[in-house]
């Protein structure tokens, strides 16, 4: 019986810890959620964990050839810095910096923001 109560208490504490908002997001909760555009998806969880995927395709044509290029980014890391102008995900060479051109706001009844000059809509 004591083991059951202890285990139930431990599970409750773990669940409470998971639902806590990251101190870096306390004053920026409007950023929390799933965002996307044609090339990218960005999931910002309230615990500060971020999942970012980007797939960009480009095509250069000349008179004699066509060159197609593709670049992909896939990051899953915590937010390490956050202020009104930018936020950083991860650290060092394995980080991604997001410049906040426009903070999240409602436009025509839908949430949008602009990061790194790309418009993101909340899914």
C-alpha cells in the first residue's frame, strides 16, 4: 500500500513538472503553439522545448541547364535565450536563431507572426 501511494505521488509530481511553463516563456506565452508556413513547421511547447523543421527548394535555370537544390533543417532543442527581438534554440554550432520581425498577433481572425522575415500561421 505504501509503495502504491509513493508511486502515485511520484507520478503526480512528474506530471506537474511537465506542465510548468519555462521561465523564458513566462512573458511570451503567445509564442506557444504549433506554427507553420509552406516551407517550415515550428512547435514551441510551454516547457521551452522547440521542434523546427524547414525544407527549402530552389531552382536555377540557364540557357543550357537547370540546377535544383534542396536544403533541410531539423532541430529539436530547448529555448536558451528569449527577448523581444529574437530567441535562440539550442547552443553553439547546433543552434538556430530566430529574429522576431513581428510578434504573434491576430490578423483577420487568425494568429500569425514573422520570424526571420517569414510569415508563420498558428495551426
